[in-house]
């Protein structure tokens, strides 16, 4: 089950610094991998609103932790740091050196 945690647009000043002229939204989700188990993962979705259309990129990490509070904390930190799907795995590996085996 996927549950919305937070979402935000990247600040215009930050976009301008990187020569990006279109809005970008980042959304962060918690994922409960199985209704019968307390094992959680997360997903980050990046949506670019370009002149020629919308481009969506996402990255999901399953079976990350059994600690729901820790997952909420990392989702908050990811959101505050504007973490995108492309660097999600690297950042999560710093918080969780080992994921739960399938």
C-alpha cells in the first residue's frame, strides 16, 4: 500500500542556478510492502512540467525497514534535501546500510 508523505516544488532560485526553466515537483511516499507484515519501503517521484509535455521519473525501494517512525524521519529528510529519484539509492544506503532480505 502506497501512502503520500509529502510533496514540494523545487524552488525557482535553485532551478535558475541549474539553468532549468520549467517547474519540477518531488513527491515522497511510504510503502507498506505487505498487509500482513510490518515492512516498509519508499518511493520518490519527480515530475517535470516542460513546454513539450510532462516527464515523470520515479525510484522505489522495497523492504527497507520494519521501523515506521524511522521511515517517516528519512522521508522528511529526503523532502527537505530535495532528493531526486536518481540519487535516492545512494542517500538511503547511508541511512540503511543493509535492507531487509526478500
